[in-house]
C-alpha cells in the first residue's frame, strides 16, 4: 500500500472504522436532516478523520461553526457532490450516498441551522 492509502486507513480506524457504505443506506431518510441527528454524525464518520483541526488541509469539520461555514460558502455541497472545480470528498473514498447528499443539501437550504 502507498503511504497515502495507509494514511486513509489510519484515519478511518481513528474515527471508529465506521462502514458508511451500502450497509447504512436503508436507514437514510431525506426528511431527516437536523444538524445534531444527521449532519454532525455524517461529518464525524466521513470527514473528521482528515478534517480534524483548522490546520488540516481543507480546514476543520469538527463542530457546528466550521461545518456551517463550509455549507454557507458552497464548498461542502460542491465537494461532497463531486462538482467540477471542487475537491471530490471524501478524498480517496467512496462518494456519499445520494440520500446523504440530499440530506446535506436540504440542511443547507434550510439555512444550516444548529438544531
């Protein structure tokens, strides 16, 4: 394995080795998109492994303020949707499920509330 692949595995383990893939799709509800119940856990399981501090590449995604800032400036949706001129996230990982991306989009459209 390359050093970047080993790094990704270490980060995955450090964040709880959560399977964010197909096993979780049956529990996804696009009508559920609160920060505390949906967005924060989604960031914790898919983003915080790399985005754990302000000094991290791309900045921190560990708390409401940092996640809200990424949402408001459009970077969060651009990155997780793999839009052109954005960084496809999770880096080196599988794209989030459509349902999860929809949840984030709905949360952002609702004003990215701290709920």
